C-alpha cells in the first residue's frame, strides 16, 4: 500500500524531494499502481494549492542560495586574478602606488554612475595616503567610450592620467575627438604623440585585456569595484568603502 504522507511544516523543496525519491524508487515503482501514483501527485498538488506561501518561501530561499553561490564564485575568480587586478603594468594607478590597500575600479566615461563614483574615489585618495587605486578602462557603453578610454591611456603615456581622467569625469557630456584633443592641449601634452598613442595597438590590447579580465571575475557592468580581494557593489557608500579598507588593514595587523 502507498504510504500516507504528512506534509505539515514541509517546505516545497522537501515536498519535491519526497516526490522525486518516492516516484523514482525502483521498489515503489514495482509496488504502486498508476492509481496510487495519481493519488500521490494529487496530494502534493492539493497541499501546495492550500499552502501557496511555501512556493514563495522556497523560491526566496533558492534565490538566496544562488546569490550566495554566485558571490562565492566571484570571490574565487577575484582571488585567481588578483595579480592582474592589482599590478597590471598597463593599468594606470592613482593615489599611492605602494599603498597597503588596493582598490580597483572598472569604469566607462559614458556611465553616469561612474561620474558619481569618481567623486568618491577622489575623496578616498585625498584622505588616505596609503591607498592604491588601480583604474581599469572598461568601455562598454558606446564607441565614444572606447575613444575616450584610448585618449585617457594616451594621457597616461605622458604622465597626465589623473588630470585627464578626472577632467573627463567632471565633464563627460562631450567625448568628441575635438574635445579629447583640446583637453590634452590644455594639459600641455605633446599633441602629435597623444594622437599617435591613441591609435597604438598596445593601448588597444590593454583595453582588450581589461575586458577579458572583467569577464573572468564576473564584472558585467560599470562601475565595478574590487577592494583587496573582495568584489564590492557599485552602490556602496563612502563610509562602507572606508570600513572595508580599515578592515583589511586590521586583518593584516592581526
């Protein structure tokens, strides 16, 4: 005879597991009739219809488990790529190049959230003389984004990256080549060298490597941050960044 089931306080996951195990059991498959199987299926269905909150509860729990797993995989990916994140020779560095804590930002000059984050980054650098900030040019929003990234990396070749970068972030509405050249001129750069570097295959390769790195660590949008070996949400506040940096330092000392 098919066993009577007590579904009280049973989650959807448990119900599903019970149903799968029982229906898939070779012994029961031999013993139970089609009528008994249908009765069992109906019992499960009736229970779920009477207790729909279990479905919501189970889906919520599933989403939490998925999010936790994704975060774990991202953390492992960051750890595997930490050297390239922190010390890639073609990535510009702001703040202290020998800082004891490293903050990495993937950004796009067309990204409005990156403009807001730029103010936060400036403040962190100004207030923390031991912070190293690695800038990852990650143009994904428009062709103009790529041209602007090339221009910023060309400015880096002349030691003017910080000034050029923050000038673009303060006024990024116009990313035309005329504007990019005019800004280089304002910063007293060698314009001919600037134009040549913008078109160089080395700068193109650097941008490609950043895109590949972003894919490996699961950074699909901008801005994307890594502090130490932790991925950080793009909406993270200044206070939270400060706390993360302090925690890393405290952990190093302990």
